[in-house]
């Protein structure tokens, strides 16, 4: 409840100090939810996959063409699936009129190919990167990370899912049929101008662009027909800045099974789940107990309908997958007792945001850490005179564990691998951080406008 409660207070504060937080419009359930296609393997090429950043046109509103960006298409990108342990060569091509980068959010790759601000690809250029899924199955994503324009490029449509798949041999009985009982959901909020264009500059908000229109996988007013009794949803908060608290419209519980970096130590039954920008969660919803008259939707904590479900179950057996408990404790006593070796202070708002009092400088290394050596980072969200705001703190090149929030054990749904963590105003969050690969990595606030405004630093892993 801690985070949910703070989400509310952040929004109250938002009303006072960070401009009005516009409410989302409820989904009218007019269109079938788009499911991003799976990226097909290339045949007869010296690479396995190709991802092209390009310009496009999207019909969000009937009969109106909106200028957008997409990967291999008009909007968003195909889902790139890599199997646990697999290594794939991906050709990345920039067909935009401006430089971009391809960042693999949550994937533990070498700094060189991580697609941070140093990885700029000029218009017309290509590169081949080798992505190795040397980490547990998880819901990750990819997006641009070009210094100063990340927010705008994402806002226009550049984002895609990157899934690390469990090995087919794995014992998990979780739903795995992509698009059938395993559904990716990219939540974003968008602002359209009078001509129904995503006119970013005019609408820019230094504390993050908050839109009034909810899109899921790029669909406005989506609905989803559900055919299986137990469905797995992979939730990505792909918004520039908005926090989402998800609930079911009938107040029922659902089961969170995974956090950013993979399965939780133990599934968690919950009635609500908060994700800050860039966080992911996998959940199971059991539709088998609904009566014929009952309707169900995914809503947010303001009661706004995000995704109405059309329940038309086939005759698959309604057996819930078996749940699990990790044999090892989430953190050992030793890990909990480790001293802090890195202090991170998040501060400010609008364009006055800093980390440890500084703004991003591509020519400055802020921190160093040895490859494979675990350290404790303490991230403090220092309030300002007016209170402050939530900052989602993200580290590249690692999946970390949350040791504590203000000295308290993290909630069960945060007892899993994470790469982004919601830090409330005034809060101190301790993280257990190891980098498996070397190179230069970014750490930053994932409110994309804060990132573009310099709320970012660099760590060199040696
Ligand atoms: Cu989602 Cu630095 O990135
Ligand atoms: Cu990232
Ligand atoms: Cu921030």
C-alpha cells in the first residue's frame, strides 16, 4: 500500500506544483487490442534479426493520419524473443532523419552495445550487435536513448518488447502462447494536438509529458477478447512519465508472477499493482470464475477503464499453473548487512534535476565498479521545499535486488530482480548491484524528460 499511497500523494502534489496531472480517458472498447508481431528470424543473412527505426503514419483516430515513429513499421516495434542462454545477431538500422540509438532495457550486455547516448547511429547507418540472453527469462524492452531526444522519440512511437523466453524444457506451466494466453501490454499516455498530431515540442512538460489519451500497444479504446481461463499479461509502463496503478474492475485479486528481471521468488496475490515509468510486471488473471453477466476490465486507481475484456472462454481446463517458492531466501543475512558503498542523490524537478548535484556530461565518468563485484547503492530521493516527486531510478547493464526501503524489507512483489525502482520523495532505497559485463553504463531517472534534462550519470564497469 506504501507505493500506491504515495502515488496518490504525488498526484496531489502534481496538482499543486507540477502542473495539473491530466486524467486519462476511459477506454470505450471500440477496437481490438493490437498485438505487436513477433520479429521473424532472417534467412540467408549474416544476422538473425533486423530492427529498423523509421517514420510512419498511424490511424489512431478514424480517417486521420498521425505522424509517428516505429521499428519495422509505423508505430512501436515487433517483439524480439530470445531464448534463455541464446545469443543472436541483430542488425540495427536508422532510417529516421535524426540520430538515434537502440537500447536494450534490462538486458545485461556489454556497455559498448547497450545503446546508451554514446551509441548514436546516424541516419542511413546500420550496425550489427550480438545480444546474449545470459540471464533468467524476463520481460524486457527496447527503445532509443539519444541524448536530449529520448523523450520525443519514445513519445512518437519508438518502443518494443524484448522477451527472454524460458527454455522449452523448463518445468513452468505458465501460459506461453504469445498473443493467445501470453499477452504483451505496453501502456502509454499520449497528448494529441487539434490536428490529432503528436506535436511533442509544443506540449513538452519538463517534468514529463502526461497525456490524456491512454494507448495500449498503440491502440486507443482497446478491448481484448479472452479465450483462455488463465491469462498471462506482461505489463510494461512505457509512458514518458506517468505512474500506473492497476486494478481489476470487480476488485478481485490477480497474481503477480514476475518483476522487471524475471519470476518473483514467490507469486503474490494482490488487488493493485503500481508501475512507474519503465517498470514491468507479469501477472496472471483467472477468468474462469466470472459469471456470464459479469464484465471485467483492467482499470487504474482512479477508476479509469484501461482495457475492457470480452470473455469468450474456449473449453480449455481451468487449472491454475502451479505456484512456486524459491528454496533460497531472497537476500541472505550477509547481503542485508552489507555496508553502502555508493550514494545516489536524486534531486529537483523540471529542468533543474540532478543526480549527486550534477547534470549528465557524456565526457564525465561519475562512478566506477568492478565487473562481477557486488556493491550496495543507496538511492535517496531528496525532497525539495515543496515536497518533491517520485523518480523511477534505472540502472543499465544489471538486474539488481532491492534490499530495503527506508530500512524496511521490500514488499513481496519487489522480491525479484529489478532494473528500475520507484523512489518516493524522501525515501532511501538500498540496492544490491552487480554488473556481469564491463563497459560504460547509464543510471538515470526514467521520467524521460528528466533523463533528457540531465538526470543521468555514467558508471564505468572495469
Ligand atoms: Cu529504459 Cu536508460 O533506459
Ligand atoms: Cu535501460
Ligand atoms: Cu525524475
